[in-house]
């Protein structure tokens, strides 16, 4: 069976909970290595490494760990907004609080933003890998290059460019209710946005646009 390492670098653990929700389906097809199962062994090779949480740029231990995981994994996935784009950790202040998305330190193969991503996302993703294609794969590959995933970017790149069709998917997906439809288009309550990017990846017009 293909092996999967699930590693949290230090987020809120919502991403791990999202993966654990799919555990009954995952364990039928994959060998899983997760700290919660007590079987984390970082000295072996993995078919997939799914990494959540941001990387601390002042922790050589975390940076070395991430580099080792990269070396030992055929496919490395940034899972969740903190790993994909830095998320709320980008707002951290103080000398010892410098965080970044993991793609700033190592090459990543796929980026799955969300706060957290829906549990079924990991199953859909792995199914696409198995079938060697599909829209999910194209999107998650394209998102490795796209680092501006906040409510501001949704407004800038979708609403103000005239792409928005007022479907409301972004407002429904926002975990902090930072978006509301006003006169048929999303309006951002700036103070509530935690820069998770969930709204953008759920926006059909945004995804259609970057996959062109
Ligand atoms: S508006 Fe909401 S969904 Fe979009 S980035 Fe901000 S918190 Fe996340
Ligand atoms: S999901 Fe996209 S198209 Fe739909 S309302 Fe939000 S910005 Fe507009």
C-alpha cells in the first residue's frame, strides 16, 4: 500500500482533525503515519507527505525537519491555509514570530488551502492522483504558485475585475463570516478576515480563471 506521512508543523490542528475525519476511508488504501497513531517515523521514505501548519523561520529545527520530509517524500502536499499561504500566522508580531508558507522553504507539489480543507478533499485529491489527472490536481498544482489568498484578493481579483456572478459560495465558505453579499456582490469585513483563502478556492470564477 502507498504510504502517507501526515505532519503538523504547529497550527491549530484543525487540518489534522479534517484528515482524521477521513481516516476510516484512508486506512483501507494507505499506510498512514501520524503522530496521533503513535507511529511517526521520519527516518523512512513516503509516497506522500501531507504537511499542515506554517514553518517558523526562526526555528532551525522546524526548517531542517521540513527539508528532511521533502527529501524523503515523492509527493509533498501543503495542506490547509497556514501551510499553503501562511494564513493567520502572517499577522504574528515579534522578533521570534516569523512564519511562512512551507513553499517558501521547500518545493511543494500541491497546495490545498482551506481553514481547514473539507475532510473529503484529501480523498478526492488522492483519487485524482490514482487516476493520474482531474481538475482537482490542476487546481492544487496551480495554487502552489498563488500566494495571495485573502478576502482582499477575492475582492481585487474577482469582484473588482468584474468576474463575480454573485453565487455566494465565498460568503458561505468563510469560517469567520468576514464576507457578506451586498447588492449581489461580496463585501469584506476587513477585521474579520484571517487570510485563510477558503473563499477564493471555493469561488468558481477564480478557479476557472487560474486554470485557463
Ligand atoms: S474572507 Fe473569510 S474565507 Fe476569505 S480569506 Fe478572509 S477569513 Fe478566509
Ligand atoms: S464565490 Fe466568486 S463568483 Fe461567487 S459570489 Fe463569491 S466572488 Fe462572486
